C-alpha cells in the first residue's frame, strides 16, 4: 500500500506499494535517508528544490517543472510503477509558465501535490480524476490562504484534502491548518506518514 510522509512545509516522500521512493519538492524536515528512484521539483524556488538532500539511486531521475510543461503543453511521464502528470500551478508570486503541480497515480491511489499555487481554472475539471488526496498550500502570503484553499478543495473533490505550506519559514502552523475546511479534511504534522490507498 502506498504511503506519504509529510516532511513539513511543502515537502513529501512517497513510497509506493512496490517500494518506489519519490521525493516531492525536497527542502523541509527529516526523512531523506531513503535513496530516491525519483525526485520531483514543482518549481525552482529554494524551498522546493533542495535536491542535494537526497541520494538518487543509479538509474534514478530528477524531474523538474520544465520536464512537465513544454511549449505551453502539460506532459505525462511514466516512471517505474507511477504515472505522473504535470498540471497548472501558479499565482502572482509564481510564474505559471515555470511552475506545475503533480497528479501521481501509484496504481492503488491517485494523489495531487499542488506545488505553490492559488486557484486555477483547471481545478474545476479535477473531480473527474477521482483523487484520493489533495495537498494544498494555505500560507496566504506567497500562496492562497486557508479560505481560498478551502474553496479549491470543494472544487477538486478529492476524498481527502490536506493543508500544507502553512507558514513561510516554518515546517507547520496548526492555527493556519485549523482555518482550512474541507470534506474529508486530514491534518498532517511534520514527520507523520500515512497510507493513502483505500
């Protein structure tokens, strides 16, 4: 069964049922001890692209936003037992032409890691993806705040929605997370790992 470790801020480690290890937006917290099959970087801000923290396995890959957004088209990449699709992301602080979110299909779950973003038109189409989890930024400074993120969760209709990227410079802020509301809301604290398949 696939698992996600929330490392804090906007950083995650995904381990699939087959043992594939994927880091998403490495920067914060702990849990970088497992060598990576894949590293995903949603954009090139320093709090999302600390790939130096990770040992990449021989044959492993580091994929960046430019690998998923080419000439204005969003791409899908197949790697090991995963299918990873780049999707729109961005706001006034994050150039949409240089940022992506990730929809990852592990075979037993479908996950949305939004990267740094505010509401996008694409989110209106996302209910058709039948997502298991959506991880949404809520800091309200460089991204949408918890109120707008709550609106996005209602649009996306994932089975569970998780507030992340809650406060710049901090791993986590419970007060901000408390202001996020969604059906199936799950609050993760840094260092917490959960199974993400039904």
